C-alpha cells in the first residue's frame, strides 16, 4: 500500500471516525463536564478535569472497541466482541475510584466522589456506545441524587455524631457518690463503656482515702457541661478531661 493510500485509509472520515463518533465524544465531554463542575463546586478531591477526562476517555474506549477493529473482520477465525473492552474499562476505573477513598479515624471519606467517577465512566461508555438518551438520563439522575437527596437528608436531620470521652475523677469515697457520678454521665447523653476505680492516700489527710475513677464514655453530647456538673457534686475533688474524639463524621 502506497503512502497516499495509507494516509487515506488512516484518515478516512467515514470509517468509524465520522460525524457520529465526534458527536458522541462531544456529548461525553459535555455531560462529564457538568458532573465535574458540580463536584468542583463542592471542593471535592476529584473535580472538573478528572471527571471530564474519565468521561471522554471511557467514550473513546467504546469507540475504539466498536469501530477500531473493523479491518480484522472477514479473516478466518476472527470474531469481535466489543463488550470485552467495556468490561476492562469498568475494571480499570476501580483504580481511580479506590484512590479517592480514605479513612480518617473511624470515618470513611470519598465514597460519593468515587461513585461519581464510576457513574461518569458509565455515562462516557453510553455516549461512545451510541446510547445518548441513556447517557443524558443518567446525568440527570446524578444531579437528582447528589442535589435532591441532599435536601431530603438535611430536612430529615443530620446523623448524630458520636464522641468518645475519657474522664478521670478524684473523689472522697462515700455512700452512693460513684452511683451519682454514673447517673450524671448517663443523664448527659453518654454511655459508660469502661469504669476503673483505684484507691490510695490523699496526702493531705492520712485519716481518709481518696478514690480515683477512670471513665470511658461514648455519646452524642459535649463533655464540658458534664464536667461542670460533676465538679459540683459534694465529695468530688477534681475532674480531668482526658480526650474527646469523634468516632463518626
């Protein structure tokens, strides 16, 4: 094949790289950009550029899968299955999505952004596969989910944030005081997960003993009003707040 013939074959405007294919890529660019702009406006880790590249890249993979191997048809034993490339694209996008998910303390972050990347890939594949209406509908569903359901969840109310609190109390042992301390904890919205009591001399009064209790609590409230209430109990000599960590965010 001569050079002009080779160039004509490579740049054949109607051999799987015509107006329809460019229109499908443009639609993938538009839809993935809309999703990327929404993520960018919320200052997510994956924004406009990432989503646009994923959408257009997925559409291009589908175009290559459908139209890129037409020259092989007609040869003995050659059978094309465009779905094989699509399956590999779905597997490959998991690496990008996995890189967006991270764990902070006990909370998992980035799941929604990773799922959005996954959806953008599917939308790009739908554009490249000649399913523009399905791609447009999926884009609309994306905005319905991330915008509409957010409004619904805000009206229902945010999920409670649990805090893990550690309190160390020094008190004068007397009948019923430890029970009153625990009652104050539970009455303030905390659940007692661990209690450790130690006794020893006070140093100021050898005739008496002081007890020290370590409480580990979990609840939705803040610990400062509880500390103030405990210090007002008769017999409590000191309250120290060891830590206050959020277990969910």
